[in-house]
C-alpha cells in the first residue's frame, strides 16, 4: 500500500512539473524516452505485457484519440483483440453460474424416439407435459433430429430469391460488445437488388415495438418493398408480422436453423465485422451509430461488391487517367481503416 501511495504521489509531482516546463524541454524529454524504448525493443522484440499493461492501453484508447500514434510495443489490432478476449472471459464467467437444469439423457432419447413417429415439437412438448416432465417447447425443438434437406425445396427458394430480388428487402439483428462489457444490438434492413443498407440503428434492449418503429422510419409513405425477409428470432413476433402485413408487405420467414436462406443479410454482417467491428472498441450506442455511418458511406459509394459485377451498391463510374502526369492517390475512408483510390493531377 505504501509503495502504491509513493507511486501516485510521484506521478502527481511529475505531472505538475511537466505543466510548468517549456514546450522545448517536453519535446526533448519525449525524444529521449522514445530512444530508450527503441533500444529496449531491439533487446526484446516482443516484450511481455501483464494485465495492468493491457488495461492501460485499453483505457488510453477509450480516452485519447491519438493513442495509436504512440504505439511501439503493441499494435492497434492487438488492443482490439485484448478487448474481445476480455469480453469473452466476462461472459464465460457469467455463463458458469447456475442456470436451467440440464435435460436428462433419457428425456433426450425419448424426444428423438417420438420424432420418428412424425410428431412435431408442439405435440411432443404436450405429451411430455402430460407425463410431468418440465421442459420448454424450445428445448424440445433443440433436441429433435434434423430432417434431411429437400433438394427441390432448396431450388424453389433460390429461384424465388433470384426472380424477385428487385422487390425483396431483408432485416436482421447482430450483437456488438462494448467497452463496458455490455451487449449492443445492431438492426439493419438491406435491399437485395443492390445490397444497399436502407436503415440502421442500435439499441441495448431490442423489442418488437422498437423494431416496428424502425420499419416506420425505413419505409415512409409508399416506399415499402413487396417482400420482407427475416429469420425466426423471438423479437420478430406475431405482433410484428401483423404490422408488416398492415404496411402492405408480404412477410417471408426463413426455416429453422437456415441462415443461408437470408444469405445477403448474413454476408453483410460478416463483412461489417471483418472490415470495421473487429478493429474497433465500441464505447456506447452513439459511438456505434457514428462508426456505422462512416462505414456505410464507404460501403455504398466506394466498396466493390462481387455480387454486383464488382460495382459499388450506389454505382461507381470508371475513372480514366486524365493526363500522362496524373498519379493514383489513396483517399482515406472510415478514419483511415479503408481507402478509395483515384487519379489526381501531379502538383
């Protein structure tokens, strides 16, 4: 305790003395410290960092925009990786707390045996209730054997998506961990024809009423698509389905455990994670919305999409070289995380 007190007093004294120094002295001291760190880096290319060191850089990234300019012994992506590991450890510790009792192996075998008679999950759940077995219908569905895929049904679904893609929009939710170890839910609606994001928002507590409000904002007046594709998330309840029908939209639910049926939306979530969220530590809802606005500007105007014959969702014209002295330059996007390349006349 005494050593910690001495350290804190020393830091305060140094901070006060630094405020009283001239700018030239601070620059010289900064250079001296950087030179010593460079020497230490030559001696040990990968210095060992403890949890206190990691917590320092996580806090610095949160509080100071220019934190990356001073990184020498650690990379920016490494700091983001530490945060993801910290988030996983936090929720792994929570998941170890006592929860629902495990379903006995005998009950799981009984569910599979009942399914061989052609029974569905509601009927099996009702039978188990009459036997005094306490189990939810969702748990019954989880332990039922998966039916083999029908190739004709697969072809019909693919043909539906191809023939009606101009009139299809899809919506989905995805999770985003925050610096405070809470979970944000991102909601988006994507246009199937040009892969454009029609609407995005985020919340800590998604509900059916909140999703209904997002649909009102996404499709004002007569701009609603003919079909709206979504999965069987519990938030997309019967109340939401009735509202979608009242808007003149035909709801199309995907099958259970079939994310491929909403592949355009699932692929966009993967792209968003790889190209943005895996490199960022999200602070709160406003921070996520601001990041997504910057990313969507790049995604719509600049990013080439394989499904659009390598064109951007909003369309991107081919730029020819204006003159023999023109050079290709990189234009920063999403805070320098991505770039767009364009011709520019030499100065």
